[in-house]
C-alpha cells in the first residue's frame, strides 16, 4: 500500500494540530503561570489564603503525570456533562500542568532578584505594584525567559499524549496510518522527523537566547 | 649530559610570544630557582618543560629524550620521571587528601595500595600534616594545601621536580621543613626547579638562580653564594620585595 | 451527578499498589540504564574520534527533540521487523532508557565540560591516562555536581513512565485504566492514582536527599 493524497492530508492536519496545541498551550500556560507566580509573590495579607492555595496547586500538579491530568480533565468534563471537543480537553490539561510548572519558574526568578535592589526601591516610597513592574520584573526576566522557553520546548513533545483521548495530532496520525497497513517504520520515521522539525528550531532558539542573556548579564 | 635542557625555546599564547628564545641547561641534582617580574614567563617555562605548553620552536630535552608535546607516547615516557606542583595546587577537591596522594602511584604506576598508603602517611608526617589524611582539600588552610600538593608530587618519586611558587603560603617554621626536604631530595639526585618570590628561600637553597625578563633568561648566578654572585640577580633580589 | 463512590476503588488498592511497585521498578531500571548510557555518550561526545563523536551528538539531538511516546511507538512497531520480539515492559524500558540517556548526557556533559583546566593539567602531570582521569577525577566530580539535575530528571521519568500504560504495561496508570474499565468509577480512580503519584514522587525526593547525604 502506498502513501495517498488522503494520507498526506491527514499527516499535515495532524501536524497543524500539534503546532496549534503547542502554541495555544504555551500562551495559556504562560498566562496562568505568570498570574499564579505574581499572586504567590504578593505580600498583601488578605491574599494569604490564595497564596497557600497556589503553593499547594503548584506543589501537587508538578507531581502528577500529564497523562493522569489529561484523563482527569477528560473524565471530569464528561461526568459534569460539559460537552467540549478532545483538543479543548487536551488544551485544558496542558494549561493546568503548564501553568504549574511555569509559575514555579517565574516565582523562582522573582525570588532570585537581589533584595538590596528591592529594598532600595522601597525606601523611595514607591508602591509595591510600581516596584514590581519597574524594578523586580525587569531584573528577573533574564532568569525567567530561558527556562520557560526550555520548558515550552519540552511541552511540544508532551502534546503527543493527547492522542490518548482521541486528538488526531502527529503521533495519533502515525498510529492511524500504521493501522491502515502502511509500512510502519517509514511512518514513524516520518512522524519523528516532523516532530524534530518543529522542536529543533525552538531548542536552538532557546539555547541562543540563553547564551545571549547570560552574556548580557555579565 | 644535562638533566634538563631548553634550547632557544619559543612558546606563544594567542599570537603573542611568551617565551622568546629561553635557553637553560640544568644538571642532575641541582636546585635551580627562577625569579623575575610577574609575567616574565617563569610559570610558562615550567609548563613547557613538562609538555603542558606546546613549543613553536626550539628544543626541550629531559634526561636525553626530546620532549614533543604533540606526541602522547613521548610525553607519557618523559612525564613518568617528572612531577609538578602548581601555583594554585590543583588538588582534587572531591577526594580525601590521602586519595589525592595515592591516586597516581596506584593507578598510573601500578604500585601496591598498602605500600603507597604507608608512603603517603610518612610523607604527611614529614611535612607536619599528620592526621589530615581523611580530610577534603577544601577544608585545609592555604599552607596545608601547598604541602599536600608537594606531597602528592613527591609520591611519584620524580627525578625532576617542578615547583611553581611552592612556598608562598608557608609560615617560617613550615618553610624550613620544606626547604630541608628539597636539600635532602637534591642530595639524593632529584633535580629541582622552583619559581619563587620568596628571596630568603631562594638564597637559602639555590645552587643556581636564574633571572627571567620578558620571556628570556636575563641573568644567571651560580655557586654556593649564588645570591651574591651576579649583579643583576642581586639587584633584583634586593628590590623585588613583591613582584 | 450521582456523587463519588470510593468504595470500589479502596477494594482495589492492593492491586494499585502493585502497579506503583511496577512504576518504580520501570523508572529505576530506566534511570540506571539511562545514566550509564548518558555517561558513555557524554564521554564519546568529547573524546571520541569523529564518526563516533558526531553520532553521539546526533543521538542526543534526535532523542531530545522528538516525543518519547513516538520513540517508543517506533521501537514497538519496528523491533518485530528486525525479528526481535520484546514484551511491552521491555519495549517501554528500552525506549525510556534511550530517551533518558540523551537527556542525562546533556546534564552530565555540562558538568564534565566545567572541569577546571587545572584538574586536567594536574592529572596529566601525575601520569594518569584518560581512562583513569575520567574514572577518578572528571566523572566523580561531574556526577556529584549533577545530582540536582539528575534527581529532577528522575522525577520527570517517574511521571513520564505512565505512558507505559499505552503499550499495555500494567503499572500504576495501566492498572488504573483496568479498574476504570471494571468499575466505571473513573474520577475516583484517577484521583486516587494522582495522589499515589504525588506520594511516590515525594518518597523519591526523600530517598534522594538521603542518598546525597550518604555520598
Ligand atoms: N593562558 C594564557 N593565556 C594568555 N596569556 C597567558 C596565559 N598564561 C600566561 N599568559 C601570559 O604569559 C605571560 C607570562 O606568564 P607566566 O609564565 O605565568 O609569568 P610568570 O609566571 O613569570 O608570572 C604573561 O604576560 C601572561 O599574561
Ligand atoms: Mg607564575
């Protein structure tokens, strides 16, 4: 059996799905992660319970496999009668996990900012929000961006697990074509190559960025 | 035949010549001190002599064998009779002092563990380092590290001993011990070349004092009163309190 | 909603714990094999002559830029073509080991590269050949310094091992799926299993802390 036009379309649409999931997951994960980190970094007394909640969330979710979170969201939405498509379920799971990991990275970055800088700003009677925006965040960014990028690169590959709830992304497309009787090894070489083509430029970019930031920091 | 010989050695780092025709001939059992201003190429001379620094022209011979830093086999053979103490010691921080001392004798020279251990313990005793065998180098003072580095080099039973500022961190008492040890080794045929800024130590042990300037041998003083035998050397030793 | 019923799940707890043991076994074996492989690759990437060195570098780049899931699928489908039939457990173990080898080669390699020049020079003047230099000086130092990164990777592997269920390995996630099929208590099973993973990873962190203190 040979590779038909139909098969090619399937692979390309699956590739598009992988990229869409990765990009959307990166956006929501970064947004959630940053919001949670800022919340955890806040000092307002009223926000204390929320801070504890965030810490619990971040501490727990990073110790649960992506696959389990994926199944969890899948079954929970099903049970609650929420009718959402498998790609959205996958996106929700990615956002839950990505948010936790990224918030930890961002929070570490914020904590690593030299405290004398913060204290100096505080003595000038600047408001906490102003200090955060103009002093802490710019100082923390070089320590945050490279590991976040590194994490997002990892995540492109984790989207392969979405195949398990019926999302037709690259890996699932490979399985479908294999089951249809196409030569297995060729299909999987193709699938692996396509993943590589998406992931490798990102890896290179994040490495370069890391080097550049490290150079500018000294 | 000289024990160690450098003939018109030129060596460079990133395009600039650091040794510019250094020539030096050293006899077996001699104690030679290299002195000179900072950056004059003293350390580089030692590094070239043990093949850590490739030479762009000139010739280095050790015990009659030509040294070629690009030929691993010749290097291995020549280094088997040499040892070096580095200015910054180069002790392996993840190992105990005793492990540092025993590593090369056991693994590279294939000597018996227990015998190497006994020798290491006795060397530590000689150098007033008794009882520190199980410690990590990071937990030692500068003077202790320096003596451990000397002990590690001596464990190899070298015929040629190269020492880069080997007494800089020692107090007068320990300095005396180390200098006595040099004399003892030299009397039994070990050739010693040291780089030093400690002029008392230089005057006390040297059979020969070599003054280096800008990558060349600028002056040389020999004999039992070497420190007073050459005007340029004497002048440098009087005025160079720190270099 | 009909409410949550944990009774059927509690009854299966011993079965799940057996799965947890399988998860730990799979992870520990893949980690150990992966670490050995990583050390070999990291050394080859620095020391080997050209074809081998490039192969080692290519290996790391390939395995760290493609999903582990697809790698295992490739192994799963392709080994039979070579006339090899591995059990699901062995196929997954092989895939996880190869994948871990690549990631940990990066972790260990960074520390090897950070060996002070002075250590190389001291080793050379002590007459130590490259084997002894690696075995006694470079590797012990690099591995102690890499402990943080290696521990992190172990935890990622512990969680990542759940994908073994996809290939029919009955580890923790695989057994969770079996119980769901039996009892239809999906949320209950998934939540209990999530807690078990949290416990496993916390226990692993404690064990590592102990190990590092011993070393
Ligand atoms: N690794 C190196 N890279 C570049 N220049 C070096 C290096 N090592 C030494 N040099 C230069 O070589 C010259 C001689 O150095 P060195 O032999 O260490 O002098 P000394 O030991 O007499 O103080 C100095 O000017 C120094 O800056
Ligand atoms: Mg010097």
